[in-house]
C-alpha cells in the first residue's frame, strides 16, 4: 500500500485512490458527532448557497456549518460538535458547508473511495481502509480555510499513516502535540466566542467514535454515512 500525505485544497484536487479528507477543528468532528447522535446522513457541499438550495428543494432537513468559523446566518446550526450533540437530529438529513472540510470533499474528484475523518474516528477510518486493501491511500489535511496548514489536521494525517502501517501510537502524545499548537489557542480567546473550548475537548477525544464516515456519490449529491468495520 502506498500512502501519500497531502494538504489543503490543492492536495484534495490531486488526491487519488482511497482518499481521506481530514478536518479536526471542526467539520468532521461535528459530522461524526451528528451521525453518532442519529442523523440519517449528511449532504456535503462547498458553499452556503448550495446548502440553502438543497434545503429549499426539500432534499435535506437542516443546514449546519460556518464561514471563517462563524455560523452562517440562516443555518440551523454552526460547526460545533457540542451543539450537534445536543441538537436532536435523529433521523434527519443534514446539509453541511464549511470553509475547509466540505470544500475538500467536493474537490476530491479523483477519489475512487472517499472518507471524511477527524481524530475522533481516525482508528475506525483506518480499519475501513485496511478492509478494502487499496493500493493507494491519499491522506489530505485540510488546514485553515483549505489554504493554510494546521497542526491538528497534519497530526491526524500522520497518526493515520502510522496506524495504516501497523505502528502503535500513544493518543495522549498526539493530543498533547495538538494542544500546544497555534490553532488550539483560539478556543481560549474570549473575543472569538464561536470557538467553544468544549468543541476542542470533543475534537481531541481520539478514537472515541467507532465508525468511519464514508462519502458516496448519489445522483448529484455527496452523501456521508457511518461505516463500521469490526
């Protein structure tokens, strides 16, 4: 198995084979929590306008996401795993648009198999990848707005690469590295209330969610659903 480490939107466009789009703070932590709490599926789009259109057409029930970290006016939820854990989304079809993660999924047009991942479901995603024995895996760390690398996504990609190669790692050490990075500090800034420190805590519960998020094309939609490999 060949494993490629890629970054940002450029990396998502280049990614091939089995592709994993990684967004720890916070898109795919939020998506994983929503699915864990019973959301039926999540439609992934790259702009708020696309999300509004799908909701208006009745193809999804609720919109969630952000622009520059801030909840989009008119969306039902922001990009917060804490919020989604309390939202009561069981059985609902959600529509998610974010500044990095969902844009990366949309950009990954060369993917043969596609996953969305964060640290919370890194190990589950590794199991799902290994089950299909792909010849090429592309791990894409989306970073901030898909244009600037971030430590949490890069560390997640490294963590997954090492697990794919059968190496045992200490999740506490990974958590410590991420906490020491610049992007973790924003959750402690009182002038940026959109970044709740409890979202950071949830995002760093490494391997706490037992399913991968598989993204499939259904008609013209990118549909994310949970996939569990024992």
